C-alpha cells in the first residue's frame, strides 16, 4: 500500500481547495457577525507560563532563552482563555480571539495537534446568551457554505433549527438509567462508590482503580454522547461542579456548574461557561486537576499566578471556545479535520 499524496501535490490541493475557500468564507462571515455586535478581536500570545490546568489537556513545551543564556520554560497555549480573561480584568467588555492553539496527544479524524479555536467573552451577560450565539453561528456557517444540513458518519443535523437543551443529569437518566446527582454532594464533592455501583447495575465495565471522574467519562462516552446532535443540535448543560473547573456554581443547584457543550452529528463543537471569578476557589480546583494529572500521566503544569491575580478583579462574564475546523467540517460535509486545514501538520 502506498502512502497518500502530500497535501501540496497539485491534484490533491485542487481537490481540497473548494473546502478551503469555504473555510475562508465562513471565517469572514463570523468576523463580520462579531463586528456588528461591537466585539473587539484580540490576539493572544501563543507562548504562556501555563498551557492550562485541566487533567486531560496535554501541551507542547518550549522555553525562552535570554541574551544572557538564561532559560525560562514556557508552553504553547491550549486555549487563549487565560490571556482573554486578563483582558477582561483590564477592562474589555466584548472580545473574541480567532487563531491557532496547540494540543499534544491528539490526532485523528476530529483532532489535529494545531487547530483553530474561536473563543469569545461577554462581560455582564449570562451563559445562556452564548447558547443563542451558538445557534446563530451554526446557521451562519451553513448559509455561507450553502448547506441545508450538517452530516458526519451517517448522522445529520439541521443547523437552522433551535438546538435541544438537555442537562447532564437528565442525559444520564435518559440514556444510561443513572441518577448522577445522587452521587454529588451540595458542596460539589463526589461519591465514587455510589457511581461505581450505578455503573455496575447498568452493566457498564468498571475497574477497581476507577475514580469518580473516570466513571463519569465512561458513561458519557459509551452511553450518552452518541445520541447528541442527531436531527437537532444538542446543548448539554449543568455539568457537575467536579467536571467544570473553570465555571461558577449554578445559583439554582450548587451541585452543578454553569457549563455547557454544543454537539452536532455526535461531534462536540463548543464548550461554554459562566466564568468562575473566585481566585481562591480557582486555585483549589486547578490544584486538584493537576493532582489528578500527576496520578494519570505522571506530570503537572505550573499555575499561572498572573492569571489568578487578574481573576480577583475580573468582572462577571461568560465565555466559550468553539472548534472552528470542526464547524467547517460539518458545513462542508468533510469526514476528517485535515480536509479543511490549509497546511496540515506532517505525521500519521
């Protein structure tokens, strides 16, 4: 079997170019959408002290070498989030960032080590406003690409219809028969043994060393996520606090947080929050996340002390990150992310 032709081979590029031109058109339409709503586009530096402090995010490490030969470890950011929140602390009200981010250990039809993230923030507005934004962007991307429906792997979705809203607890009940919130305490603490018993009863595989987070993820991947975004887009909201390290607790129920994800055709497109602004609580959550990362991967990333200091004066806001390449994939009917990236990273 021969290796596939490189993307720069003229006949391969000629085949890819229509999708890439649609990508440009969708990007232009989204920028115009933000401009008409008084958002300011910002450019976040890719090199950061910390790449983020979530357990399963893996970064590319680098360093700055000074004129005197001194060395400072830095990372390519996995998201512009920390930089954007510092800008909110500085006084910006509505901002968006549209550019490359970098994640290690990720490659496949829906993953690429360098990809384009669209991230935006609204000061003084609820995370429900971001849900409305998402619905508008699905329709805008479809309109610009001339698509009546989105499709991926034999699933399709109407990008012009209002998305279904579903809480994580309701999804666990509907698709797995599990009462998730019975395993979460009012302070956000989790009961691993109760969730372990619920999975066993539901016939899902378990392991003796599974944590509550491991069990939660298994239900999500095997029983819940496959049903999302079929026919209609799905907005999955109210994640348990333990699964929302950067989101504030819900005023309605302290066991859950103001976090939602957007799905189309079974593909996760966006992750939004009512932003946590309690610096002490954020430090505590980051520390727990890095402890778990140390347990699983044998490594941890530093905390961005500058970010935590800025968080103490950051106003109430909502923010969201959307995988732009995935949105283009769905709008153009592509089956792998590299089909809509101008210059894919070499590798298998």
